[in-house]
C-alpha cells in the first residue's frame, strides 16, 4: 500500500492554533502599541537600589529543555561544613523592564500565560524580552529575585530569605544531558565541564532534590504521569511524536522550584502581605476516587487523605507503568484543577492538596506566567517597604482571570496535540497499530497507540473491550482541522 502524501503542513497547524486561541479569548499576536514600547527598551534593566546584592561571580547555571530560550531561573549551591546545604535560586526580574499597565504588561495580563504548541510558541512576552533582555542567558549580567535557603542534613528547611541581586548564568544546560550524566549514562555536558567545580555543585543539588522529593512523598505529595506527546518537524512536515521523559534533572528543578514557591509564599505571609496562591483544593469528589481505587482492589479512607492516595498511585506505577498515565488522568480530573486564589493575611489557608503543602505561590516563571510577575511585584514592594502594588480586590480578580485563561490555554494545547497527531497519521490510513483502551463514551471507546503515542476513537469492533485492554487497531480516518483520529478493531 502506497502512503498517501499529507495534505496538511506545519503552517496549517499554526493557522488552527491562532483560530483556537482567538475562539477562547486569547490574543495570538502583539499589538502595535506593544511593538512601540519594545522599540524603546534599550537595556537589560538597571537599578540604583542599594539592596541589590552582586552575586554575579557565583557558579550559577540553568537547566531547561533543549530548545528553551526563555530562561526564568538559575540555581547555585554550597555544601556547608555540618552537612547542611545552602541553595540560591535566581528568578528573572521581568518587572525591571515591564512596568505595570504598559502595553506589554496589558498583553501579558490578558493572556496570563505563554501558549506552547509544536508548530509555534505564542509567548506571553515579546521574544526580544522573554528570550533575550529578561532571560537569564549565559554570560550576561541580569537582575533577579533571589531566594536563599538553608536545608538541614535531613532535607528539612532551616531558614530562607528573599532579596534582589545581580546574577550571571555560567552554563546553559539541558535536562536530558544532565540527567544522563547524573545517571552515569553520559558525559558531563560541555557547558558544565567548562566551569571548574560546577559538577560538584550539580551533584549537591541533585542529592538535595532527591531528599526533598522523598520528604514530600512521605507527607503525601502526589506524583502523576501526564500524557504530553511532543511533535518534531522536518521542515513543514511532522516527522515524529515522542513522550517527554520525567527524568532526574527535571526532578531536580521541580523540587527546587517547589521549595522556592513555598518560601516565597511564607515570606509574603510573614510580612503581612496578601498574595496570589496556587492551590488544589481537597477533592470534593473524593468518594469517586475511592471507587476508582476499589476497581484495583485497593482501599482508601472515606475522608480525603493525600498520603493514602500517593501510596495507591505509587503501587499502581510499579505494577503497571504502561497504563499509569491513563490512571493519572482519571485521578487528576476527579481531584479538580489547580487554581489561583487571593490569600489575605489572617485568612483561612486553602493549601495545595496535590503537593501536600499549605503555603504555595507561583513565582518561578515570570517570562511565561503572569501570576509569577504579580508575585515579583509584591516581593519588590515589600522589600522596598512600599505599599502593595495591587489591592486585595485587584488580586482576587486577577486570580479568577488567570485561572480562566490558563484553562483556555491548556484547552488550546490539548486541541493542538490532537491536530498534530492527526497530521502525522493522515498519510497512514489503513495501517495497523497496537493500542490500549483508555476511556469509554456513548459512541465508542478511546484508545492510545503505543507507537506513535497518539489518541483516537475506536468506532467499530469495540465489543467486550474495557478500559486497560490491549487491542490491535486499524486507522480509518483523520481530520487535522478538528483533531479527530478514528480506528476500527483489527482483530
């Protein structure tokens, strides 16, 4: 059988993404007012603030995706004589170049997030800012908000402080290469090898991160596996889809950022300042989660218990890693989404059920999330002993708006993953694939192909199949515009 050439290309995916964003109240393009403001920004930000520490000689490094250009955070550490560890985390000071209520800020506050699709990224800030002037690029002096933390030998937090600083990224590193080195599967990345002593600091940070991770899980922090395939292109053509591995270097950055976000929230609370918190409420549909666990012969308590749920999830991951992403999705949907809320001094804490923490904000990605930029402004005003730049009413409205826009962005990204998979498969009609049944609907079952990792509907031959079953399927049709992929049973 000769493969039919694809009738859609990368440019079609960009067009579909632009339409999907506009439909959901997101602005895909920057206005002329934004461009005019951008033209007037000449430097990377300067400040006469005497409270700015000069930390530019420390061995800072960034670890991010291979293709990331918007570098929000740097880390550096120091092993202390008693077995404790001092950890600094630097976050890009976007506010130094993007004052409140300017055209760039207004665009950012409309979308509240960057939207990531494989064909095109729609950044929250213009790329000249997010990938250059406010990005913590290698060998460039930048202003940053720094959280300095000291951890005891057992990984518990001894104390933390927040201040402004000048920093300089000494090595731009990528997750996969760092992880391979940490696991003994690859060499120290060249950018790290060029900085004497950086290898020892990375080992220190990795060991601390694994301690923090173990402590979180011991307290009931939940670990899921998300199904987020990424498309690679060969020019205009979709050449492959692959799943992103959650490796040791990703865990390092994840743990460090959770610690930073927790310390930021506590700092603002300790200063009596209202803040935007990131929360996942205790699940109202807990009894339905209990019912899911029962299907696996597991018993969960009648009241929400994150530790019991994490124990169940960990057992399922070990018992059936192939289907764990699908179970994760079911539990995440039942738990409810993350959201932003105003937390005023003395008000009742909501907390983050999924992370098993009470104090949590978003502060570590101001180039791509607006709530993080809000948090930076609150921190800077507090450090300068100035009144908060936002009233409680404004923060409450921004929390609701940011939650809504994040939800819209995630829907666009999900829709585009479906269209990307449909484009990859549109030249393979009639081919057979191994798949797993992942869900059921009134008009058919949902299946996920093992290779390539794409999802679609099983329209025919679904008799006697249930969620979790392996099945051989034949590709019937694709619709790139709507992201539909249809199969029939090939057995």
